[in-house]
């Protein structure tokens, strides 16, 4: 039966490729991609969609398609399918953006006057004709295809239904883009017309996780009959290499010389996003998300994510993709003692980072309050005043330096600074500098989110340690568990997550209900130096209810009282055990004394 199914699939793919050849479209990709491509090609042919030059949209090469897409506001970044699908959707919604030639207008007239004839044009052998290709119809068809491909375990085909071209060796960044594109239309809140919307979305999430996060746990066969199976973590280094990591500032390789003194297993912590390290040349602190990663095959940089550490991937460049030059990341051996020390170290570092982040947030908020009190802010007037007082080295208008003029020329220069060309050039420089600064800030925020999530996972991903997560990591975690984050602060998101996880755990475990145990190990070491906002997050992670009227001292007292309750209960348990042991010991001594009533001459 399996052989017959495989033959049917092969015949179906052959028919799909034949139909694509008739349409003049590329024939590469898996079955899901081919069906989706035919769907858009049939729509383009039926509606007679053309570019302003009169070329059919579905048969355009990527070199001609990008300028046309850019003119209508579509991003030219992406694969041929992604740009073409977006362009066809745009032309359907905005038919005036195309200037039909006489041939294309005649096709439109034919379609308008002979709908029955055009509607009979379906896909040969695949049965995926979609008519006009309206939004709800497409979503319903995609939902059906997702369920069909999920039964066949075709996870790559599911992710390619959105128009992307991914493989099992694509990086997590590419896989995530394909997943997010589909999740926008297949989420149960968006796909309400489908009765199996939840199953469809679960199949999509499962496909993304099965490709992006391969299982590392393998079951070991029991030695004896009836013995429970044990779980053993295995990690093969076949095809894996220690890829080169460069500093983002000085571009020098990291940890490749013995002078730096980094052991080999530091490579694991860097690539997993657990720790950040300092460059030995420029002393810049960076992590895996801000570092420059080189492909071992083409020596070009590629986008990396910690989820790629346990996968074999390609760098995403056409040459490596065509030659299928996959590689993995070498995992060095690390002893249990080192892992224990690293857990203590990363928890301490995370506490310090959370404290520093909160201090920066409070300073920025205080600065904004002071600016609001001073009335309307005029940055340009402030810059000119600073230039006149000699506090700025460059003119805020044209960018000329103070070194190029005499001491008394600042006022005259500002009065006569009307060169529009220089002013516009200086504005472009400032905008470029601001954009670089914002991009650097975004990379650092992404690095902080990844480090916080990796640290939380490394420490066991328990609810009690959820306060370690940054706002960005919390929002991603909430999105994965289906928790709404609109208008919520960090402690509200944590409380919703804890409640969601407990409700999910009730179907798997039977245990004590209520909040988590507040122990010395579960609380951060710097509780008294935390702000009220951070303490709310700590309390929420332990399942404690906090009111808006509670102050910092109230929250600390609540945490301490819960901690004392837990310590008292544990002390009572120890006392009961001790008393029980004393009673048993006394009874043993009595038995010994009774049984030792002998005629011995020993006199103590």
C-alpha cells in the first residue's frame, strides 16, 4: 500500500510540473509549493494580469519582476514566489495599477463575457483550480492542504504553502519567516470560518517545531522485561564544524587563539545564547545574535539563531543551496561540575542585567518627564544654542566643524547658513546615523531577549524563574502559548502564562493546587534591591496575587511570609521524621536491654 501511495504522489507531482511548464513557470520545489504556484498562475491567466509593459505576471523572471513590484510598493526582497504572489494579490485588489495592452484587454473582455468557459479551466491532474482566488477561499484551501500534508508528515510542504521556498536544512530565520506568514492567516482568530481552525494551526506549529527544533532525546531499550525506558541525551558531531565567529566591531575572530584562555566548551555557551563574551582585541561584549558568523563553505556571513545549534543547515546563499553544502555546529564536551558552576554564574549575571535594564528604563522615564515639564521640546533650537556656546563641534544645519572657522564666526555663520545642498546632505548624514543607531539598538535588544530565554531554558524553564525573561521574550512566550499581551505589563503577562501552564499541566499531572513554593533557591538573591515592578514579576512567577495598591515593602513581606510558611512546613516534616526515628531507636534500645539480661560478670 505504501508503494502504491508513493507512485500516486510521484504521478501527481509529475502532473503538477507539467502544468507549470505549460504556464511558463518554474517547476522546482515540493508538492505544496507546486500546488500553490499553480493556483496563482491559474488566477493570473484567468484575470489576464500583466505588468505595465504587457508581460504576463506569472511567467516573469525575478529580474523583471522586482522593478514592477517596487513601483507599486511591494518589497523586492525575497524569493521569486514570494514577490510574484504578493504582486498578483496586489493587482487583484488594485486593478488600476496595471495598464493592459490590447492583447490583455481582449483577454479581459473574453473573461468578462464568457465566465463559464474560463471557469472550466482547472489544473490538470491536481484539482487545485481556485477560481477568482478570493481571500476566504484561499484560506480554506490552505487549511485543507495543511491537514492533508500533516497526515503525510510533509512538514516542509506545510511551511511552503505560504509561498516561501524552504528546505529541511534552511536556517531558523528563514523557517520562522515562512511560519509567521502562514500564522497570520491560519490563526484561529483569523480563520474563524474553518471548523478545524485549531487543528490546522496546531499542525502548522508542529511542522515548524519538527523542522526547527529536532529531537535530541532518544529512548534506550530496557535491559530487562518490565523495566521502564530511560531517556538518554545524545548529540552526534557528524558533519559538524566549529564555525568562525567574529567580533561585530573589529571583525577579529573570537576565541581562536590560546592567548584568550577560553576553553573549547565556551563555544557551546556562545552558540546556545547562554552567555556573552568580550573580544580580546577591542573588549566589546557581544553574543551570538550580535556576532558575525561565517559559513565554513563560502566564508560568507549568514544569519544565525540559537535554535540552529542542534541542526544541519545551509548559509542560504544560492551557491551553497544548489550544491547542498550543509553543516552543523560542533558540540564540545562539558563536565557536570562546569555546568553546575555555569548555572550559578548565568543566574547571577541575569539578575545584574535585569537590575541594569530597570535602571536604564527609570532614567529614560525620568528624562521624558523632565522634558514634558519644560514645555514643548525643540531639539533644533537646543542644538543651535549648544553650537553658539561652543558645546557642539559641528553646525546643526550644514555640519561644518568649528575648526574650520574663527572664534567669533559662529553667530554670523548661523545667520548666513542657507546652503540648501549642504543642509540636505547633513540631514541625510544624521538620518543615516540615527538609523544605524536604531539598528544597533534593535540587535542588542534581540540579543538580550535571546540570552534571557536561553538562560531560562538552561535553568529548567520553571515558572518560578519566569521573572528572568525580558519583555520581548515574554511576548514571544505568550504568543506561543496563545496568551494575549495587549496592554499588559510584565507581571500581568507572567501571571497569565503561569495560569495557562498550570491549566495545561492539570491534564498531565495530579498534584497540589495553588501557588508555587517560595523558597530561598527560587527567589533572586537581590530581592531587597529590586524595584516594585520587578518584585511584582517575581511574585507573579510564584503564583501570588498582587494588588495595584501594594508597595515594594508589602510585596517583600508577602514573599517572606510565604517563604517562612514553606520553611516551617519543611521543618515540621524533619521534626516528625526525627521524633519517629527517636521512638524507633528507643524501642530498639529497650529490646536490647530486655534481651541482654544475661549472667555476665561485666560491671560498668
